[in-house]
């Protein structure tokens, strides 16, 4: 897939205005601001995918933080959840640095894309089921373009949404009951691809010790092992034969 097609998807995300409640909330937060960021200009609109293709790891979060990505305009950037995520990505070799402060901080992802189920910051960090549904085409297209080997779901909603996609696209049988979310849970999809679950690096989880950095590192090690195994199983493309000289 061309870079222009990926860029077109991101432009479509940024220009979306389907959910009145979310758009109004993002704009309101951008006007009111948090005191610590009073001198900064907030993004205040839908947040696009982070990372470039090809990417064998797709990290799936819930939604932009009101004073994180909704402020900086980049997924998981500018809040404590992002600090945890990018440190882990860096330690696992998926990011060039462990910092995430703003869109000009030099961060680059390697073989990884970060996305969210919902692209706008929702009130109380809780998008409605209808708002999640409105964002679903963006999620589906992100997967279609990315074609990841490993889906890393940060939280239960990301886990359920990925399973829904997998069933609808014949990567899983319509099984019931559906596999339950848990930290470190693994679910094999078709074509040697995997879904891995992780607690979200929210303050609610990290401050209480429900999620620790060693626990977070382990799921990225799981992801790396699955990617390496996929590479060993997938036959390499045959090299073109050299042309004979006339």
C-alpha cells in the first residue's frame, strides 16, 4: 500500500465530524485547557494513527486523553499512559526513544502502528457504543492497510473490538463464549496471526500496581516472539533470476 493511501486514511480521520458530543467535548477541553498547559494550543479534534507502514505490530488503545493526545495531536503523547507505552516500545525495539512530549520530539516507531478504537477524547474517557460504532470503519481500514502479525489490545474494549473484527472478516469462527480478556492472554487468529491482551497503562492501573513495567514488558516480548515465529513460518519470496546477457 502506498504512503499516499495511508496519509489519505489519516486525513479522513482528522476531518471526521460524525459524533457531535465528542467533537464538542474535544473543542471545549481545547478552550478550557488544564492550568499546566494554559499557554499551549490544543489539537482539539480527532487524532490520527501513529506510525508508518509496513508494521507487524498494531497497538490498540481506547481513546485519546483529554489533556494528552487531544492536546498534542499524537496518539498517547503528552500523558502518563503514553510515557509508559513509549518506554515499553523503546525497550522492545519498536521505538527510537522512550519519550513522548509533542509531535516534534523526534519519536519514530519501527515496525509498529498505534491506534485507538475511538479517535476523539470522550467525556469521562467513556465513549458510547454508538460512538465506537461510528469510528469502526477507521479501525477496520487501519487493520486492512496495516495487516499486522500481532494485535496488542490495551484493555477490554480493544480486545472485544478486535475479536469482533476477526469474526466478521473470517479470521475467527463465531465462537461463544468469546475468549475473555486478561493481561497476557493470547488468541490465535488465521494466517499465523495473534491477538494479545494487556492492561491499559492508565493511571488507574499503574498507580495501583495492577500493571507494572515488568508486566508491560512481558506482553511486548510475547509480541516480538510471535512476530519472529511468523517470519520463520512464512516462506521468503523467491529472488528474481538474473537476466541473461544477450
